[in-house]
């Protein structure tokens, strides 16, 4: 049977060239309209029959591969046709070149093997809708691993973004998949090319949905980064070591350094005291491990105390108002001033300094510093949970710097969202060890000590009062240590 190419207006001429693969121009025999239709139908039927025959052979080969647990490859699929010498004669009747049939067979086998046959798990994730199905219908641990949260939290977040109109389903990507794309990137620090393969979308589509989700989650910051209640936190109220001494403490403040990707001309400003490029993030958290305030984007070379002063001096930053009599705990990088209680300088402070033979404190200042350190470590635990859940914060992503800043905010919003929706979240439960302690950084400390003010005198008096009450109870109630 000779394949007859139709005239250009019929639209089948291009199809003929594609199937032939060599752009051969077959002469068109003059015939009636009815004969052309019959020839076209006969040719189409023959091609379909040949395709089915090839697909059947590819299907058998795929089944054999699955049974023998061999790795599938297109070359093995093509080998099927090399072994089908008895079919080559009949296939010549369809005027299809052998190399084209081999490619068709390879494509058919590849499609069948990946879409119909369930591949054995060898660390290779399915792609596209199959990936979403496996994660959302599979074991809970798979969702935690891939989306960094429990299933019900993921679904509730998707519903929230949909109901509030922050995201919209598109013809090819629903909101759940858009959110999954974002979580895969920030939760595994994956490159765009890897996400393209996993979700079977173009790089432009992946980038667009990443930025849309980032913007949507960042817009939730006002709702999920809230000032703490003015009542005594239960973590203090229920501890004889901390109550009533720290009953007016409402949270902890510290700086968090996140690796930064910046142009060469700006790198000197972002190089921190350890010689690494980073952005300095001012963070405040509650004793329930939730973030109260996040201010990213400062150069890594800037001291924590300067960042806090800049935030307090700028009303536009909306730092939460500190009620009179309340305060945050801060470390030695900050000034001991009204609203911010720091430890005693020059007195052992870190917990490891109170181990071994010198375990017990020798005076009121040492006792105060030890309990201050014990209570303040909650913010290091919060940092550990945040960075463990979102490893993109451990390595400098190659995004524009404003995107790097927004990722920090979005990660903290998700951190709080998960904490509120799932108190038994596995990361909050497991990242519970004592964090590695950093040595204090004394940049600008001398200037701060000289600059005595009324606010600092108030804070010093409060600290002295707390330390004296602690020490009095300690020497009379040894069981409370």
C-alpha cells in the first residue's frame, strides 16, 4: 500500500511528512473525492494496526523487564523490533521506515512502562500528577518528607489560600500542586530543573508558581507573626526554677545568620564574624517556639545590637509594643535596657560552663545567668526547627536578594502555621536537644556599657531584684536547683 499525501489545504500532508520522517514527497494520483477518503481511511487503519502491534510487543517487553527487575531503557525496547524479523515484511507494506517504527516502539514502551506498570521503589520519585497522588494518598511519612508537614495541615493550608483568593487553580496546575512545588523547593533546596522533572512542568511554570506561593504565604505574616499575650507564659508559670522570677518575661530575642548569595561588590558588607556571607535576621519568639517578629535582610557584618536599635528607631518596622513592666530576654550582644534583660557581663553564662565540678553557682549573678541561659535557649530550638524543616535556609539560594529575604519570612510564617495546627508535629517533638551554643560577640559592647541611661538603670534594678530573689530561695531551698 502506498501512502498518498493530500493537498496542503486538507491538513494531512504535514502528518504524512511526520510519519515518513524523511520529508519524501509522494506523487499524488488524480482521483475522485470518494477515492481519496477511502485511501486515507485505509492508510489510517493500517497505521493504527501497526502501532497496536508495536505497542503490544513493547508491552510484553516492559512486562518482562518488570518481572526480571531489570532497568528499563529505550535501547532494550528497540531491541524488541530487532528480534521481530517475521514482522518486518508486513510492516514494509505500510511504507513506514524501520528506524521510525523503532522510535515509535520505544516511545510506546516508555509510556507504558512509566504510566501503567508500577515501578519498584528504588529512590526514584514518580512525576507529575503521579507524584502528587503518591504523596497525598501514601503513608503520612511521605507527606512529611516531601511537603515538610502533615497531610491535614497541607490540605488546610491549601484550602485557606483558595478560600481567601490568594492563589487560583490554573488549567494545568491546581493550588495543591502549586503549594507542593514551593514546599519541595524550600523544603529540599531543590533546583528548578529538578522540580521540572518531578512535576513535569516547564521552568517558567515552576518559577511563576514559586513566586506566587511565596507572595501569598508572605501576605499571611501579619496574621501569624503576632505579639505574645501579656499573661505569664505557661512554660514559666509551671516551673519553680523560672517562676515567679521571670513572670514578666514575654519572649526571647536573638539574631539568626542565614547564608546569603550577593554580588561580588557587596560581599564585604555581608561577610560575618565567621568569614561567611550571610544576612543577619532579627528574630523574636515565644516560649511555645512561635516567632513573634522577623526582620531579615541586614548585612552579616552588622552587629545584633545595631539591628535591634534600628528596628526600635523606625516605627514603620512595627516592632510589637512592649507593655510596661514586661521584657524580652536577650544575650550579651545586646544592651541591658528597659524591655530587654541581658545576662551579667563577665560572669559565666553558657550551660556547659556549669557542668562537672563547678556545677553549682557560687553567687546570685551566676545563678541568674544560668537560669537566663536555660530559658533563653528556646530561641535556638526555634531556629533549629526552622532550618531543619526548610534546608534552603542552610545554603545560599541563587535568587535575587529580595527573594532570599522573603523566603525567610515565608518560612517563619509556615513554622508558626504548623505549630498552631499540629502541636504534635514530628519536628517540634524531635528537635528538642540542647542546641550548640555560640560564644558571645562583644562588638560595640564597650560603647554600650559606657552609655548609661535611665532605661538601663531601670533594667539593671530589675535584674538585681530578680537575681536577689533567686539566690535567697536557692540557698534556702536546695531542692529547687
